[in-house]
């Protein structure tokens, strides 16, 4: 009781004072990586539709199953909404996630898909707030943090949806509260005003904006009291309105409002799962002034082709966006695929590691497939020194002409954004080819929108044109992060041929020899060679110019971590 009273007092104080200090302690550093207040690296791994608990993955007592069964979302394996989950079930679920290396989930501001939402026409929904508070408490026991969407999707709110207004907003208001409502609130709650989905009113109507800001005053004070929230996303997959300029202006206004009250809270936006092929993420990120971009990528939508598989497109997307904004996937998936399970697993593994080694500070997916692939990534990044800060790769490739030409609105008007021909545009393919070339020659690159070598020049260069502290011989592709000031290198090695499964272009493992050569700064090093496929780890003390024969013939995937030997 004492704790709840103290929390209530702090919440009331935060609401009264206007500007709040986010209590998570997580900050996005100048190097583009998240860290705790004491400098420890925080890598968000996991994601998912975090409101939903898959029934087959938890143990339910007969009594609990009878209680939740009427509300199970009967799609796929079946899901239980956090709204219906007990504290014990939440603790069990977050424990399962943590055991698999998951460090973050992504929460939608709603219950039961189309039920209660956080914004009930200018107020914070008290029932949903309490459900999330219970979920945050369960997540905290397992050191899992939350990327929280703070604005519900427009069509689920009482500003646009009559059912939401009548069924999910009004019941929270007493007659006295309706009498005290602001003029903007009364237009919805009493006059039953509704904006339309076909117009941009949701983004331009002054009453909607006034109510949203009133709601945010309360919601952000609450968020400031919840240490598990490490970042805020505006709403899921923006771009729903017919007027992009109007939505961009609204986005800029909402981000500014959040930053005035939570200046240190990282804020992001997302678009539907087309990666680079639809909206221009850099344009939106620059105008909205967000801290990072949350790319959403789905196989078949992002421009993968018979030369560049979907996982490589994922890495290329982060590399391209790093020219202007920190990026990591907030949704990712190969859905409804005819591919064998092993290829789906390898695609997920590739995308995870290629994203991280492209400088993306995290990786989140949509479904709960292959959770265990996060374990080694979580362990490895958690083992790094506190001051670990990888440098941007030195070779700089100018993709500006290709990127700007591709996103030229005169060439691709808004109505053409999701057409199939946009995914095969030669300018986009060139960007992807440049990233694939960097993997083939084992030379990480930075992309730039201005300056650096022309893209065509880079495509003509071979590996010998660049200094290479780590070399892979035998046909394997190589990606790595380097923090040479702390003498730490993290490398990922894979060997793939591209195979088409209907509209999905995925990487199929192929065999070859694998030998590693090192040209590190002089000294001795500890090498950790992790065979992700076989689940084995080898430890070796090596010299700076060592050669390691990994396998005469293999198609396995490897992570290699190099650290300066202790005392050297």
C-alpha cells in the first residue's frame, strides 16, 4: 500500500509540473547505441506483437484456461491478450522470453485488438494503464524493457470510430466528468463529432489535436513513472492519411510535444513493412525530428531479388538509413512462406546479425518464431565492455543520387508507392548490390547521401583495395563491427545462394571451406568462435596475425568475437 501511495504522489507531481524525467535511464548515445545510466550497453532484441501471449508457449492451469478461453484470439496458434492475463501468466511469459535472450517487447496502446485504447478522447484510459503497469512489473523481474506506442491507430479512436466512442471511451466518464470536460472533448463525447478516414481531418482537426495533447499530458507523466519504457513510438505504421504533408506536420507537432515533457526519452516512427520501397524514411525522420527510425520489413515487399536475399536487404536497409538516422527493425518477418523451416531460421538469424553488424542497435520481429536465436546475440553483446562503441566503417560509398532519385515524388507519386514495379527499380537494386558486394569482399562500408566514392566505383573494387583486419577465405560472406580503440571485433559469417520461394527470395546455405586470417594491431587476442548451427563454441588465444582453419567443408553460420587478451 505504501508503494502504491508513493507512486500515486509521484505521478500527480509529474502531471502538475509539466516537464518530466523519464525513469528508464536508457539513452540513445551519439554513437547510435542505447545505454543505461551507468553506461552499460542495452540492445533491444525481440519485439513481437507484445500484447499477445501465444497459448502453446505457456502452461495454463485448467482454471486459468477456462477463464481466458472465451477471449483467446483464435488466429494461428491462438493468443491471450495482456488484458486477460493474470500476474502469474505475465511473469511466466516474460520468463520464457528472457530465457531466450529477449530484452525488449513492443506494445500496442490497445486491448484485445479492437477494444480499449490508451487515449479515450483526451484522457488516459485508467484500466489499460493498470494492465500495462502490471505487465511492466512482470517484465522488470526479467530485465525486459518496452518500446511503447503512445498514440492509438486513428481508426481505433473515439475521434474516428463511433463504436470506440460509445463502447470504449464514454463508459470511463461520469456525468460530472462530462460536465467538466473541455470544449474539445465535449465535441466528441457529447456532440458525437467524428472525423473521417477518407480525409486528413484526424491530422488537421484542432479538436482532435487539443484532445490528444490533453491525453498526452497525463500519459507522459505516467510513462515517466514506468522504468521499463525505454522508447516511445507514435503509432503503428504511419502514413494512413491521404495527405502525407498533413500527417508529417502532425507528426512533427506530436514529437515536439513529447520532447518538451520527456526531453531524454527516445522517440521513433514506423511505416508499413516495405522497408525502403514505399515512404522515404529519411524524409520523415528528418522532418519529424525523431531519435531513431523503426523500419518494418516483410519478405516479398522490400525489393529482394534473385541476387540479394531478404536478409541482405534487411542489412542494406539499416546501412542505407544510417546515412541519416539510427535505424533498427521494429517488425520483421517471412510470413506465409513455402520455404522449409531451416531456411526460415537461417533467414531470421542472418537478418538479426546483419542488422546489428550494420550498426543497428537492436532487432525486433513480428512473430515469435525462432526465439532461441536471440540467446547468443544477447550473451555476446552483454559481455562487451561498458565503453564499447564501434566506429563507422571507413570506406564511404555515396548512394545519394540513387536514393534521392528513387524517392523523387515526381517519379513515384504517392499512389504508386506500393506497386510491384517500385520494388524492382534499378536504383534501389544498385544500393542493395553495393551492400551485397561489401559482404562478398568482407569489407564493411558506410553509405552517405553526399560525399564518398561513387557507387559504381565501389562495385568495381576488390577486397585487396581495403585494409582488412579480418579476412574470410573459401567463399563465406563476412560482416563485422570494430571498436579498435578497445580492441574488440564482432564478426558474422554466412554462406548462401539465393533461392526463390514464390515471391520470397531467401538465402539457402551452401558448403565451402572456411579459413580466417587476421591482421589486427600487434598483440595477443582471445577469440571466441561460435558455431550457431551446431551450438558449439571454441575459445582460442591467437596472435595478431593468426590464421584459423574453421572447417574444410561447412555450411554452418558463425559469430567470431575477438578481444584483446587480458593484461595485454
